[in-house]
C-alpha cells in the first residue's frame, strides 16, 4: 500500500493518509467491530441498544426481512452485477412491474418496447434500480399506515436519493470509500427518519411542531424533544446487524467529528446531506462545517465549486425519478 505521507487533519495528526488499490484510507484506529454480518449482533452492539420504553418499541420493529438482507448483500458485494439484482426483483411481482413500467416510460424514449427485466435494468441503470428496490423494500419493512402525510414521504425519499447521488459524486472526487458504497450509505443515512415516520408518529409530529413554532431545523427540534432520528436509526442498524460503517454514518452524519471510526465515510455523507438540504438551508452550505470537511477530505476549492454546480442537476434528476415512480 502506497503511503502518501501526509498528516491527516481528521485524526489529530497521529494518523496518515494512505492510498491503495484506488481507495483512500485514514490510518485511524478503528473501534471494535460490533457486527459479524447482517442479522448478527454481538455483545458489544447490544450494549449500545436503548433501555426502557424506547427499547420495547425498537424490539417491536420488524426484523431485517430476507429480501432486504439479500439486497444489502448485493449492495455490499463489489462483484455483484445486474443479474444478482434481476434475480432478486424477479421474486417480487409488484417491483418487477414497476421496473418494466418505468423502462417503458416516455422519459427513456425507446422505440422498442422493453419486455425483459435485464433490458429494463440496463435502460434505467444499475444504481437507479438498486435505489428503487431499496426504497420499496424499506417501505415494506416500515409500512406507512394511517394519515401520514404523503408529502413527508416524498420529502424523505427525495432527500435520501439526492444525498446518495452527491455522496457518490464526492467519492469520485476522492475515493475514501468506493462510489457504490458512498451511494448506499447515502441511501440509508436517514433510516431513523423512516422509522420515526411510521413507528414514532407522535414524536415525529411533536418534533415538526417544535421546529415550526421556533423556526429551527428539525435536528435541533429533535434534540429539544430528546429523541433523534440518528439514535433511532442507529438502534435499527444494530438490530439488523448492518456493518459498522452504516451505524457510524446513520448515527453521526450530523456530527461527523464525534464518530469513533469511519470518519471519511461519515463526512462524505454529511457533506452530501448538506447539499441535499441546500435549498431549505442555504446558510448551512456556507457554514464552516462544509469548509472543514472539504479540507479534511482533501477536496480542492476548485473541485468543490465544480461540484456545487451539479446541485440543481441532481435535484432535477431526483424530481424526475420521483415522478416516474409515482
Ligand atoms: Fe439526518
Ligand atoms: Fe439527511
């Protein structure tokens, strides 16, 4: 592994920036690996689980469904291909129909009708199809009942998709993690919001009310209510036995400096999340956090300015995808 010999600003000067096989790494000390694979939670992970009423609520959440476990496996496997995705989708009639319908929409402007799933995946794109599958399977895992406002669902979906796209593009600038991993982390970073929308509806409404009454961002309103989507997301990630990098991103994307490990991945998703919020909170993007994270990730000012020019394009692509899906 080639050591670039630069002192890494992320890790108090004690670690070094290394580069090997196309992926950058920080020589930070990793904490004890808490999971042994999907669905397996060891004792260390159990210590981080909540207590009391929240614990009962988390325990009542659905276990990791088999199909979602399979998809996460495909997402984690760098050798996975469109055919793995195809075999997963083939077992889900509704999903299959959705993918075919989408490939045949006017947007893709194909002259011949797409009749096979493999052709549909090629037309739409592996990442797009993967995110549609993930979203559908997550929605099945957290079925929205009652009067949850559709606009909340739409906002959340668009936000995670924009975050995933920005994260992948940032990872292309500096591959601290692979583009695919960054994309997947972006897709799952707000898992806690999804759970809150469905299983902690009263808290969700109270938090929105606090944010509206005080004119503060939702994450600050959550802190006042003493229940955050990052905690809930982390508990679900632990319960599902997701790999450690997912816990870290889910738990620390609002405070990357506090993450005990995987800080580059957390910072990439954090930056991506801020860009996805650029329209609602333009001041955040101008804040010192962004500049610090940009420097920590070794992204030059010029590269960053170039990336900022993509924000509107990403927004439009996500809007278009949402329309095609609904
Ligand atoms: Fe978040
Ligand atoms: Fe977010």
